[in-house]
């Protein structure tokens, strides 16, 4: 894919600042003339426009005095919409505007007659209303309750009349509406007060009946007393539960160890009994006494037997005491259980009583709240009713007044001729520059060619200016005199030679091939002038390889059948016979020779390639003239033998597509295309 194909979709019009200023300077006269024509036309149009006059007045619309307002209800319903917006929309309404039109008979003014339709030139009140609505302007002054009213008319007196009529008519309408609202509000408030009074009486009756039915005197004191009782019962029950738990554990242990005196004595509740403590002390003393007796007497001695019997009697007495203590303990446990049940029953009864009192409290609070709500609503409506009755017969206009009356305007509001001229001048300048710039971009093929070359990454090696008519008439028969006579052309040839000499590639451009794009492109003197320019510096040979339509013999007025390249390749002539040396130039030209039936056969031979290679050794520079690239394949074959290929493009006759095809063919063939030379370029630096 060629370079310009890969980036074709990304191409944009390139037009830098320098080109813009050059374009403006070049087109300054057409641009100025266009601006003058546009400004003159615009000025004529503005002067023909009808003069319009604007009258303005200022109204104060502070509606805060005397109106019946329901503050409490408004708070429940949310914030009310802006009254100023309501006033503005009302003044703009067709109903109000119609009343203004009828009061001033505006529909009889010619200014308000329809211009189209069935009633053209005759009074039409509907059309007059639409015109007034369209020309009426209302502006709310920020942070104030004032309204600025403006009206535009062709007649200054009429504009002032309309604006000064709007305020009084609006105030009169508001006054009438206020009286109507007061009447409606009074009737509605009366009905509401009667209804709320009945509801209030019913609420009082319901509250009194509830108190009597439930025998309530001081509900809060009763609730406090029951709460205190519940607290005391819960404290006693908790204490009793602890005793029950302790006794339950002791009784269970005593029942388990009822036959084991030692374990029973290990229970603190039993061991701490006074009788048991005394018996255990006596048993201990008897045991000590028996021990002393046993040391003196044998077990059959009466004193030993007596002591033993006394010890057994004491132990038996201790066992009986333990049994009695256990019975007493069980009896105490049963008493504590009965107390626990009694406390639980009292607590449940107190809680039930407290729950009933709480339910009654809720019902009582609900009835009292209903009574208070109805009382407040009754008082609010009664107060509003009293206010309405006081204000019903008073004209309620609110704080409406005209702050500034409209004066008859002295100068027209529009058209603003100075401002219009400034705007027309600016727009004319932009349109004029834009028009000529677009025309320039559409017709400037040179810029489009540069875009294609930039996309293909190819430079413009030189631009040969288009000869003037004067030059064509006085053209010298000696082609090599042209460089001395016309500086611009010779300077372009030298620039091309310099571009080829300073080639950045490693290989020197010893063999240079020059081809053009299409047959319709007139062949210029480029190849001859380039070879002559090189010959002034070094030994140069020009080979005429254009075997399709050779022009070198015509330029030098030579015999077309003179021996040349084809004769040399077919071994019909020597090279010395084929070389032509023109006057006034050191360049040597190898002519094409007789035109063969198939030139491509000659140019494709290996003999031709070797011949060109030898000539490049004998000469420091070899320039080859080739046929058009888009018409014949000769240029593709020969271009592969060259170190550099130059594509000649006629700006006037070659299309962009033809240029793309020529570049693509050379790039796809792998030819060393160095760049493009533009010919017939329109420039201020023409031949001179």
C-alpha cells in the first residue's frame, strides 16, 4: 500500500498562518470590494427598516396588605408559588391583553392591521392581541417586588399609551378579584366555623363521658401510686425468692442425709440451732469424761457403764433434736413458698391495674389532643372570620402603584444604525474572507497536490513557473538561452539540481530518470535544462529513452530517423554516430533513434541495462528521458536502473487521481522516487 493510501482518510486541509497572510495580501482587492458591497447592501437594508420606539414604565406589585391569608394552612400545604410569576403570566395572558386592546381601541390602529389572511388591511382584534403580546416585554427586577413593563411600537405616543394603560387596568382587576376573594372567603369561613364548633362540642362531651365512665379523678397520681406498689412488691419478691432458693437447697440436702447425723450437722442452718449446739457441747464433755474413766476403769466398771449410757442418751437426744430441726426447717420452707405465691399474685394484680391505667391514659390523651386541636382550629378560623368581616367592605388593592410612568420616547429603539453597521462590517469581513478562502482552496490545485505528496512522504523538488504570454511570444530558438533570459525558471532548475546533489541516501544519484504522468501533459524542457545544468559542473550525458513520442529531435530540429539508442542496441551504428552535441551547452545527448514497433523489447534487454551502467562509468552524470508513467510500462522498467527518479507533474492538466496513480506505480515497482517537480505553477515570480 502506498503512503498516501495509508493516510488518505487522515488528510486535512493544510493552511498555515503564512499562507493565510499571503492569501489575504493576494486577494486584498476582491476582499475589500466584497466587503464594501456587503456593507452597502446591509446599510441600505437597515435604513429601509421601519423605526421602532420603546416605552417603559415601572410597577410595584407588593401584594401584602389586606388580603386574607391562611398562614397555618399554608404552612401545612407547603410554600406558595411566587406571586410575581403569577402576576407576570397574567399580564401576558390574552384575556388581559384583549381588555387593554379594547380600552385603547388598538385594533383600529393601522399598525395592528393584519398583513396576510382574509382580513388584510381591516381591523382584527385577535390579530391586534397577538401583536401586543409579541411586542410586550416584562422584566422582574431582581431582589425587588417591582416589574419593568416595556412595549415596542412604530408610533412613540402609542407605545407610551399602551404601557401606561397596563398598570391601572391590572390594579383595577386585582381590586375586583380581591373583593370577590373576600366574599368567598367569608362564606367559606362561616361554614367552617360552624362545622368546627360542632366538632369541638362533641369532643368535649366525649372527654367528660370518658372521665365519668372510668371514674378518673387524678390519673397521674393513680399511675404513680401503682408504680410505687409494683416497685415494692418486686423488691420483696426478689428477697423472698432468695430465701426460697436457700431453703430449697438446705431441705434437699437434709432429706438426702437424713440418716447421717454427721452430714446433718454439716448443714449450717441446722448446726447453728441453739439446742443442737448445747447438745453437741454436752456430748463432747461426756466423751472427754468417758475417756478419763476409761483410763482408770475397765468397761465393766459401773462408772464406765454409767458414763457410756449417759453418752448414748445424749446422742439419742441429739438425733431427736436434729429431726425436730429438720421438721421446723421444712415448715419454714412451706411458709416462704406461700409468701412467694402471695407476692406474685399481688404483683400480677398491680401490673394488670397499671396496664389498664396506661390504656386509659392513652385514650384520655387522644381525647384531650382531639379537643385541643379542634379548639385551636376553631380559634384560628374564628380569628380569620373576624378579619374578613372587618376587611370585606374595604377596597383591597394591595400595595400596587406605578413607580415610573412611561414618557413618549424621543429616539427609535431600533434599528440601531451604528451598531448594525459595526455588526454588518464584521460579518461582511468574515463572509468575504471566508468566501474567497473557500474559492481559493477549491481552485488551488497546487495545495491539493502538496497534500497528496505529504501523504506519500514525497518532497516537491522544484516548482517551474508558468511562462507568461510575453515570454511565449519572444521565446528564443536557442533553448539554452532561456536560463539567462528568465531568472525564475533558471533558479528553479538550479534548486532541483541542488536537491539531487545533496541527496541524503548513501548511493550517489549518478543515473537520474525523468518521467511525466500522462500523455495529455505537455512535455516541458525540464529534462534538457536539468542535463544542461549538470553539464556546467561535470560531464553529463542525456539519454532520450522516450521511444513512444520523442520530443528532443523536434526541439533541436533533427532528423527523427537519425541513429540513436535503438540503432546502438541493434548494433546498426556506433556510439559516436548516436551522440549529439548542441551549441551553447557542454551536454551530450544520446538520441532515441528510429522508433521501433515495440520499444519495451529494447528497453527490457539486459544489453540496455549493461549499456546504461557503462555510460554511468564514462560520465559523471547520466540523465534519462522516459515516456509517461501512466500510459506505458517503459518508465517502470527503466526506472529500476536509475539511482533517482523524478516525476514531472503539470499543475494545470494533471488531476489528483492521475498523480496518485503515477506515484503508486513507481512505489509499487520499487523505483527510487526522489520527489516531484511541479510545472506551469502560477506565481508572482513568473518569467521576467
